C-alpha cells in the first residue's frame, strides 16, 4: 500500500478533537483530584458532574486515540519529510509514538485508579500526565522548528485534507 500524500479529513478532525479534549483535562482536573484526596482520606465524596466530565472526556480520548491508530495503520499517513537533520526526524517519530502510547496508558491508569480505586494506578496516572505534558511541549517545539526553520509546512499538513 503506497502512503497517502496527505492526512484525510477524519484524521485531521480526530487530531484537533483530541487536542481540545486533552486541554480540557488539564484545565478542569481539580474536582477529580479533590475527590480522589477525599476518597483516600475516607471523607464523603458526593457526586460532582465535573468529575463525571473528566471520566467521560478521558474515555473519549482513549476511543479517539484507538481510532487514530487504526486509521494510521489501515489508511496510512503521509510519509514523514526527509528534510532536516537525523535527530529531528528521529525525535519527531519517537514523540508521535510516545503520544499514542500515553493517550492509551493515561485513561487506562485513570480508569483503574478511579473505578476499583486502586491508588497506585491513580498515582501512575498523575505521573504519566506529566510525561504527556513534556512530550507535547517537545512536539510543539518540533512543529515550530519544522514550520519556521525547515519550512516543511507541518501546520498546513494538519489543516488541509487530501483532495
Ligand atoms: C488522556 C486522558 C486523560 C488525561 C489527559 C487526564 C489528565 C489528568 C490530570 C491533568 C489530572 C490531575 C493530576 C494532578 O493532580 O496533578 C488527572 C487526575 C485524575 N484523573 Fe485523569 N486524565 C485522563 C483520563 C482519565 C480517565 C479516563 C479517568 C477515569 C476513568 C481519570 C481519572 C483521574 C483520577 C482518579 C484523577 C485523580 C488522581 C489523583 O489525584 O490521585 N482520568 N487526570
């Protein structure tokens, strides 16, 4: 199967939907962090819709990440640019792999930390979301480097679907 020349409309929509949901998870996590602390202290933790929102948005991210991975394998993705030094190509590929792995591992550890209340999994969930933040910052730096220094048009690739 030859690689497509551009991302499909679905791949682009999924990318930006996941970005929006992840931003919401980082901005609106305080209620679930507070409830987890209450549960650890055996204090009352009444139903809070903001907590449910974190859980549903997280599960949606898990489903959308699986869908993206499926499309990447079965529909394909445009061949990565050959421009630039080897380290930039290597870090770009590895940062994409790490993002996929974390988008699956973070909701899984969150779900195990929340539903059976396994606190070690919740602690891992918290540690992994710090890793995701670090990888996303590296991803943004690489996009800026490709856009500004190499001029390979990475933003255009995530904006214009294959005709
Ligand atoms: C990719 C999806 C997700 C992201 C990016 C995410 C992000 C976060 C963030 C930023 C925090 C705050 C960590 C801190 O206090 O420093 C948090 C806490 C938490 N999240 Fe998630 N989350 C996701 C999915 C989920 C899911 C699916 C569940 C449950 C079904 C969940 C359950 C929890 C719990 C229980 C906490 C509190 C952990 C603790 O304080 O020990 N998360 N999450």
